[in-house]
C-alpha cells in the first residue's frame, strides 16, 4: 500500500498537466507549422527532444506540420564534393551542381532522419518535398544587396501553395515533414527555397494557428549587439520597422513571421531551438521563451 508521502511525489506532474489545460483547449484541432533548423538539427539530444515535442503536439490534439532546410548538412556535403558554399543577402548561392546536392541532402538525408525519429513513437510521420503533388511552385528569386539585383542561381520564390496532399495527411492523423524545394511552373527547374520563407508560406496557405521558427538565439533582441534583452512580443508594424536593422541571418526568419501574421496566421514565434522542449514551453506556458509576432489588430483588442 502506498504511503501518503509517496502519493504526493506525483503531485507536481499533475499540477503541470492541469496548468496546461487552457492551452490544450485553445490549440485543440489547430494547425501548427514548425520550421526545424539551427542546432536542433545537428545535436542528437535536441533532435530527439524535438521529435518528442512534435509527437506530443499530435497526441494533444494539434495538427503539426514540420518544414525543414538543411544548411549545415548541405554545406558539409558541398565541401566533400569540392563545391564552395557562398551566401549573399542571407541566402545560399545555388548553382545547378549545388542544387543536385541540395535535393539529395534535404530529401535523402535530413528528411529521412527526422521522419525516422518521429516514427520511433508510432507510424505518424510522412516525408514529402515541395515538388510532391505540386505542393510548392516557385519562380527564380533574385536577391537584393545594396540596392542591386543579384543572381543567386537556383533559388526560388514561392508563387503558389497547393495544400491538398498535406491536408489529406493531417486529416489522416499523420505528421507531414516537408523539404523546402519547389519546382517552377515556368522553366521546369527545381529551386532551393529558404526554409523560413517556405514555412511561412505554408502556414498562411493552411490557415495555421501558429508558425514557430526554431533558431540559435533566444529570440529577437531589443538592441543587438548593445543589449541581449529579448523582445517578447511585437506587432507586425513594429517588426516591419525593425527589419532594416536586423542581421542578414535573421531577416528571412522575421520576414517569414511578418508574412505569416499578415496572411491569416494568428501568431508567429521565433524560439530558441537550443533549449530542450522549447516548443512545449512556448505553446503551453505563460512565460514563453522567444519572440511572438502578432497582427496589428490584436494589440488593439488586448
């Protein structure tokens, strides 16, 4: 027979579950698009924790969709093949030879590993690329640097999202894992699409409740590098005003958040993927651990 003391040792777990109830109720049945990237992609413990978080969301009644790139893995593969990695305006310059490597790494390595990690918890995850079922259509994207238009190769800008395949998977209780490559409807080429941009476009097309972008910083800093104070919440207009001041690596992430909330997504969040279970902390607690972007109208309603 259990002693009263032993019974009470489980109370903190019960209290945590009860505290999560309002968030579970609020998010039940809602679609959440998560951009998987940064250290969470290369650290084994963080990868395993990420997979558990996503499966938890699914079993808690949410509809998670994972979008991933594979910057570190692509760079490593290019180096092994003697091809140089070059970035302009925060985007990878992608030659036709590099594009072959991008497709191979994203669909054949990163996606497979992530699907495998998720499926350790049940037959849930299904991998696809933006090419599959015409999910993502793109045109060639030209970067802009110091007011000049720059050709960065096979880098695409999304022009259309067909959510049919993903919605079918979600309705079947699956977790779609999407690689950020897309085929052009104009020239037939396959393009490398920035995963932050792809996740934002997909979140908007799905009418997602939340876009979550994992990164390697705590969030958006108030006055970097002079301060490490993180902005916990800001409106779309406030974010737009800050964009010109941001480091190039943060620009696609924050542009993605801005696009999402201006196209029907309720909240967009940049969170620290170096913290285990950061997704659960952000969704199911008051504190949050990153930066939340909301539509301009929400602040007026608060």
